[in-house]
């Protein structure tokens, strides 16, 4: 027997530029940025060298940001070069161990949930650090996205070596709900550098703006359910087992 989710799932509504959406959503607010350095497939030297082009660097110019990343070496290089002092070394699956006392208006988990072994632990930690009325922003590759499917059909698809799971809108919504978060908005997105693809990008963008559920990257926002705050009644899962 199947059990419906506790809320009506949002319908994918738009195809947007990832960086612009996140920057606009975080401007002037207190932000926790998970896996903030990015470029996880590169060595620490490269990650530090390209940091000034990162989303975290842009966020730091417009918001009160705390970043979390697992790469102590990359963080050390970034600090040494005076590029950022607002990043702490830590595992996003164990946010409770970092001693972060503030509650945040936004938690940004950009293209990280597909990398980690226990994404539910990250979501639990994010939920505990979000203020009521705040939002979690999650981006992750769309398992049913048109770009991935076309690469699969042509025999050119290869999953990133760092990815351990794939998401579509429904199972991402279900995971959020299971960990005390209510999905609010659903979109797909592209990265700013995709504009450099010229005519191919423009054609693809025209299609995906009409059918956003086919976009290559999911972008979902979620808020905290009131009864799941620490000290509350606990998490109400989207699926309630029988027996």
C-alpha cells in the first residue's frame, strides 16, 4: 500500500539562471552555504585559484555568509591568500558538531546532496539551523533532465565519479518532507557559464523555458515545518510505515 505525501507537491514553474536566483534569494540575509568551495573534482590548489569566481565569493559580497566545506587544505589556501575568512572546515552531514549558534535566513545546498552518503543527516542539520520563515535552497542534477537523457541516448553519458545518488522532483520532495521540510518552489536551472555555448544554449533554453521539468538541474526551495523545530514534536515523515 502506498501513502501520499503530507503536502501537495509543487509543480516545476520556471527555468532560471542558478547563480542569479540564489544571489537574489540571499541578498542582505544571514546565509549558511554548504559545500561552499565547489569544484570538488579538482585539487586544492585549483579550487583555491578559482575561488574568486565561485558562488560563495559572490554571496559574501551581498550577504552575511558562513560557509562549510570538507577540504581543510583548500580552506587554508583561500585564507592564506586573503580571499575569505568566513569558511569553516566541516562535514555537512554533521552540522551539529560545528558549534554554529546562529539561526540562518537561508541555507544553500548547491549541487552537494548527490555527493554525500547520508543526505538526510545534512537536511536534519540544515533544518535545525534555519529560522522559522527561512528557506533551504537545494540544487542537484535532474535524473530525468533532457540534457542527460540525450547524452544517454547518444552513448556519451557518464556519471560524475563523486556522485552517489540521483534525484528527480518527486524523490527529492519526499526526502525533504521526511526530514521535516516543506517544499515550496520547484524549478530547473542552468549555470551562468552555459551562456557561452552560443546558439545551442539559446535553442535549449527556449525549449526548457516552455517545459521546465526537463531542465538539467533541479532547484527546489523548502521551509521548516513548525512542529519539527528542536524540542518540538519531532519529524513527521512523508511516508508512514504500517505495522
